């Protein structure tokens, strides 16, 4: 019937890829190559699927590689930290956070709400209320040293 | 036979008290007495982004634009409380709220771990 594990198993691969730009050797090439997938194929499909997205936007991708080396992938919304840095107008998050360290940026609740609305569209968020997602985004902001104001 | 019955009865007592606590929580929520009796407090929080402000950095599609802020009333009420530490602390202080028990449990675990660490 089925051979032993490697032939039948499907492996998942999680990467963050800039939209419209793919095939650099370091992130994608070796990761896909190890599983026997031609990175050029993935990159063409990925760039095609993300052609409506601003170039360079980091997009998490979940690639499912089946035993026969065919693959499918799902693209998700950009990381929350990406949104928060842009909304606060900063390049990097804080190195240190806490009561002895000043905030590095500011974001208001309406921006949080809009970010949460985008996140809600993701597959994994179906069971969460918008309020819950907002709370999560605020948590991310606090851990980056971004102050959340009304 | 009798001994095992006694032990199950005892453990039954323990879980019954836990169930009791859970029952109180459920019945308080389903009655919703608090919300009906107290008049809705007028929202004092005013957003720093008045209606019409462009919320920068949100849009990431080529053909899209950054969303524009709506009037404060257009957003759900919970949004203005979500970042309020007073609301959060009130929930933690309320013994009928799940948050209270989660926090109590968390502190108990911390204390327990502290004691365990001390021994080693």
C-alpha cells in the first residue's frame, strides 16, 4: 500500500516573503529545495498571486509540500508588527520596553480597529471576535514599545 | 469498597465547589443584572483622530487607499474601553468575573513556583 513515512507525508513550511519579490537563495531557495520543490515555480506563482499587493510588503506564506513534491500555498495578511510600525511611522520597534524606557511610537484606537479588520479576514481568525483581535493587536503594540492612545 | 466510595465522595465534594463557582458565574452572566440597572455611562474618551483623518499605514494593496477615520460614534463601544486600565482592573476585582479567577490562579501558580524554586 503506501510506502513508509517520507513518501506519504505532507510537510508544511512557513515563510515570510516580500510581495512580488521572490527567489532569493537565503530564505526560499534552500527551504524549498530541501523538500524537492523547484523554487522558481513557487516564486512565479507567488509573484503572480501577489501582484495586487504593494511590492515588498512582507507576507507570511504557508506552503504544503505533498509527498510527490507538488505544492500548494496559502498567503496571509502581513504581520501585525508591520502594520503597527507603518501606522506609528517608525522603522523599527523598541529595543527595550517597560516603565523605565520611553515609547518609540504612537498609534490610535481607530488605527488598531482598522488593522484588526484586515487581520480578521485571515483563515485562522474565524473563531475570534473583532474585540479579541483588537486586544491582540494592542498587545503586540505594547510589546514593541508603541503607545496606544485614544 | 467503602474506602473507595469515601474517597470518590471527597473528590466529588471538591469538584462540586468548583462547579458551584462556575454555576454562579454562568447565572450572573445570563441574568445580566448589572447592564440593565446601571445607566449607560457617557463615553468620556475622545479620539485623537477626529472624523476625516486619514489613518496612515493601514493599506497595503496597490489599488487601495488608507482608510479614513469615521466619527467616534461609528465605532463600537467596546473599542473605547479596550485600552482602559480601570475597566480591566474592575473586572479583575469582581469575584463573579472569569478574569478575576484567572488572575487569582495565575498569582497562585507564581507563588507556588517561587516556593518550589526556593527549595532548589
